[in-house]
C-alpha cells in the first residue's frame, strides 16, 4: 500500500464502503449451531475416552502386590550361603557382646547393615551367571526382580536385627532398647539407600566386596572408646533425622527403579 494514501479522505471512504459490502455478503451465511440433544450425544460418545483421575494409593497397591508375591517366590532362589553367612554374623555379634565384652551399641551398629551388603551378592548373581538377559524376558522385568530381592533382604535384615536387639536388651544389663534401635536403624537405612543406588549399576562383585571390607574397617574404627564416646554424645534427634531422610530417599529411589523398568518395557 502506498504510504501517501494513508491520510487520503477519499481512500478512507472507499475502504469503509468495501467493509460494508463484505459485511453484507457475510450476513448471507448462516451458521447452524447443534441442538442440545446433539451436544449431549457427542459428550456421551467421547466420555469413555476421557481419562479418569488416578487414585494414587490404589495404583501403588496394585503395583506393589505382584512385587511382594514375586518376593515370596524369590526367597527360594536365594543361595543358602546368604542365610548361613548372616546367621554367622549374628553369632559373632552375640559373641562380641557376651563373651568379648564389647560395647553392645557399637556392636549392633556394626552388625546392622551386613545382611544388606551381603544381599548385593544375590542381586548381582544373575549378571555373573549370564541370566540377566533372560530375566529381561520374564513376566517381571529386571528392575522388578531387583525390587523383590531388596524387599527380601530388607525384611530379613529388619528381622535379624530386631532379634539381636531383643536379646541384647533382655540379657545385657543397663542397655536401653530405644538407644539400640537408633544405633542399628541409622546404618541400616543409610546402607539400604546406598544399596538401592548401586543395585542397578553394579556389574561385578568387586564393588560389593570392597563395600564389605570398608564397613568392617569402619567397625574397627568405631569400636575405639574415644570414637564411641563421641557417638554417644550425639543427640538422638540427629539420628532420627538421618533415619527419616534415608527412609524417604529409599522410597523415592524404589519408585524410580520401578518406573525405569516400566519405561523399559514400554519402549521395547
């Protein structure tokens, strides 16, 4: 458009007449709106395709039950060495307290995560035997199998530690059960969190063996009177904060591990 005509009165009149002419032509077109009955039929037709708001707790329950059932079946595939080794750790723990006269709190703290660390051997077993690829074709994917095994390991760890705590609190004088609970729950939750982080990333036994050796070395360090005295001076709230934080992160990591398995199935 010529810029010189922008202020031309004649041009403005021509433009106004053109707009009126187009307006008259558009008035000849009649848009028919659907009736209320037609709109309702359309709504009813698309209603089945509208996503229903998911009940989060129901969804969690539906996904958790099969994993727990698979965990029950996985128990029978655990190596006898796992049960024997951890029973031996329990015997050593009792010997250290009742015979060697070691501090029950530090002893239980050292013992608490050992079943979880040794349980990583069971998680890596399929990779070492070349069964990981075959497990990917099972009803439960590899991540769900790892979760099932972690449930077994965690449940067994809680059970054996509760047993040790009960024995120590009953037969050891001047031992407070609440303090024992804090002392074993703290390393247990922290090591379990680390195990979740490593479970789907480890490729050989060397890392597990190194973790076990490092933790046993840590136990020797914690057993010194100076260090154990400093640990007893730490407020109980600090231990509780560590435990709660670790538990929250464990559930978050378990959820991510499960979603990773679901995404793998959807993409393959």
